């Protein structure tokens, strides 16, 4: 079993209670100027955005097969069995490859700090592992953000779409995007209009590099043997030539 | 130590100015963090230090393994006189890359973490290991020059004894990490512009690194010839130029075959910044190919020099396009490096030149003429 968040844009009223709860959970300052920031950042790990008449929410998608966990050279990211993707700040060397690679632009950096770390939503891993919902889901007054078991939430999303087809764009975002995510979106309009990336492959992105990387031992051993062979041949040839006293011809 | 000729004073003043700028940049980086020293943002986390210093620094060092393989593995002794120059450019390229990386990463004191914290799914993890090991290999490959200088005979024979396996190991490592630098960008299919994103990025990175490495060796030979009056036999340099032309042909053939196969050629008809940058890169890497295919031009010292410069600039353009400009459109940002980024980069380049010069003055880089080979050839 793994948990997930379902964000239903049609139920969101833009009250930003999720932002406030998230800031409290991370012990980050929250005031009007922070509330006005639309982009997520190292001091604002979730954000409500306004796209015309519709609201959208930014947070870590907690992918099923997370790109960040795959690219991190020191393995600072882990996909937990429970669902959240957690980050170990004590491992991080600050290469920022996770930020470059994340298809959802989620990991953010403490740019003004002298020894910065990456920040991202971890789906309230501590709370969730104690059986509690995420802070944002608990704070949401309208049920726009709900927390639960992923399969059940997908079923719930399907039910909403089919019960009120006129209110919904007929897709659930996150079921298969980039191999599937633990955060699901429902919307009244196509997801591109909510500023969410819609050009992602359905296969997990880590496959793209693993396909090449997993061949490393083969390439290394074949190249090693080949080069060793060439070395042996070229030097053997020279030795034979030397022994036969034809050395002058070579070179 | 020789007293420097007067005409070099201007260069020394320039060098001092650049280093001062770099130190100021370093101060800003240390005091105000990456935000103060760079124009990087959450949307654009990799800039000049990664795109230029790391990608290009490693690529320009590819001459080291190419020439080492030619001399030691393929046993083409003609090229022995440039072996140490090639190894030195590689060693400097990699060392300066490591310095730049220490400045670029947010937690430089944790640079050793990949040694104990493994993630074999990460391309960067593989690159980190290969580069660490290859720097060790380069030190061993270059060690004879230092041993000879200080007369350490025992160490010299020990290093000579392990040459073959070390060189083979070095070539394997280089093949892996030069291509892996391209693999790094396979993870951003939706961000990198279509002219550059291809599943063949690892292959293209490897081929272009060999080209750049050869061009770097030609450039370094020319510089040392001008500065120290060392003559490198002409047939040798013509051979390198020929190898460069052949590698460029292979590179461009693979590249355009891939563009055609991916049906991406139509992108070239769009009037966008990317098209022009791609054109610039292609021109800089194609013109030398055409020039050097003619035997008459390969025999011309100036033509060779000009071609090596064009390949170097073309290579830099390619790496910057893949790592910076090719990503800008999808990120809807324009990244222009801040002055500390630029000054630190220039400083590192200057230090590279100065270190090469110092090594050329004090180490026996050029002392292995072709005719002195014979007794040792049997011993190896």
C-alpha cells in the first residue's frame, strides 16, 4: 500500500490554508509577501497558483520512480515504500543535478545560504508514517486536497469525473505521467492551462539513463579486453621483428 | 630559473588582473553563496561552471587518453614526443575541472561523499568515480616526467613496469566518462532542444571529446613551440591533423545521420536562436575538417593552428549549447553568467596556461626524441 495526495482544482477556492500549514510544518515564515509568491522555492514548498479562473497547486509529485532519486550521485533521495520521496540533507553535496533533472521543477535551492541544501515537499513523511494525513490535506477546508491510499484516490477521482463529466477535463494527471506520481490532479481544463508539464513520457525518466548506464560493466570489460589484445599484438609484433633481426625496417 | 623576457610583462599584468578578479569572485562566492556569485535560479540550476569548466575541462583533456592509447597500446612510436604534452593538458584540464567543481557545488566539504555513498543508478556517480580514478591514472602516466626530473630511478622503473595496465585502465575510464557526460543530459528529454537531444548523446560526446582532445594537443604543441622554441617533428603534427580530420568526419557523419533519422532536420529551417547557435557550432567543426582533409593544408603550420582553434571553439560552443542555451527555451529563462562566474572561469583558464608554462620550463616534457626509443622499446 502506498499513500497519495489528490488535488482537485475544481474544489480549490485559493484560500492558501495548505500553504500556511505547509510553512508551519517546515517551521518557515509565512506572511503576505510569501503568500504572494506563486513559484515554489526553498522557503515555500507548496504554492497555490492562479491561472485565469482556475487554481492550480505546486508541490513535489513524489513520483513512483523519482528522477531525483535516480540522478543523485550520493543517493540523498529515497522513494519510501509508503509513498513519499524523502531527502537526506546530510548526504547532499549540492551538485543540483536533481534540480536540472526533475521534470516537475520541484527541488529548490537555498541560493543565499553559505552551505545550502535542497528543499522540497516530502509529503509530510513523518506525519504520514504515524498514520496522520499530510499537513496540507488536514488544513484544506474544501476537500480540494485530500490524502489517502493511492488506488482509492484514483478510484475516487474516476468517480468524480464520471459523475460530473461537465465539470472535469476527462483525465487524471499523475496516473501515468513520467511513470506515475503519488500526487494526482483533477482539473476543469486541460492540464497545460494549469502550468503543469504535459509533454512528459509515460515511462519513468530514469529508464533513459539506466538503459545506457547499465551497460557500463559490459563496455568496460569488452574495451579492456580489446585494448589488451591490441597491446599484446602490437608489442608481440615488435618483439618478433626484433628477434628476427629485422628491427631496422620497423618504426 | 630563467628571467622572463620583457615582452611577457604585459601578459603577466593581465594574468595578475584576471587572478585578482577571480579572487574577488571567490570572496563573493564564499560570503554570499551561490545566489550572490551566480545568476543561477531554481529553474536554471546549472550554469557556466558546470557547462564550461566541468564539461569542457574534461573534454579538452581527452587528448591524454587518445595519445596514450596511440603510443602505448597501438605502439605508434612516432607520436611519443607529444605524449607528455597530451598528458599534461589532460592533467591540467581535469585538475582545474575539479577546482571549478569545488567552487560550484553547494557543499564542497562533502566532495568525498560519492566515495562512500553509492548510487549506481546515477550517471553523475559514475562520472565522479571515473574522474577520480582517471586523475590517479593521469598522475601515474605523467609520473615518469617528474621522476626523471628529480632522478628517482626506482620510482621510474616501478611506474614503467605498470604502464600497460594503467594506460588500458585509463582508456577504459575515459571512454566511459567522456560518453557519460553526454548521458547526463539524457534525463531531460522535454527540456533540451531537439537539435541537441538525442539518445546518441553519449556517442556524440565521446567522439567530439576525442576531436577536442586532439585539437588541444595541437594547440598546446604550438604554444610550447612558440614559447620555448621546441620543435616537434612535422610528420607527427601532420599525423595528428589527419587523425583530427578523420575524427571530425566520423563525428559529423554520426551527428547528421542521427538528425536525419530522428527527423529533426526541419528544426534547422526555423529562425530561432538555437538554429544559429547550432549553425555556428557546425561551421566551427566542419571548416577545419574540409581544410585538413587536403594534404597541402596539413603540411601548413598556420592552417593546422587555425583549425585547432576552430575545433576548440566549436567544441566549447557545443558543450555550452547542450548544457545552457539548449535548455533556455523550455525553461523560459535567459541565463547570463554573473561577473564572479566569468572571472573565476577566466582565472582557472589563466592558471591552466601558467601551470602549463611552468611545467614546460621545469619538467622534461620534450626530451624523448624518436631515435632514443630503441633500447627502451624492448624493455617495455
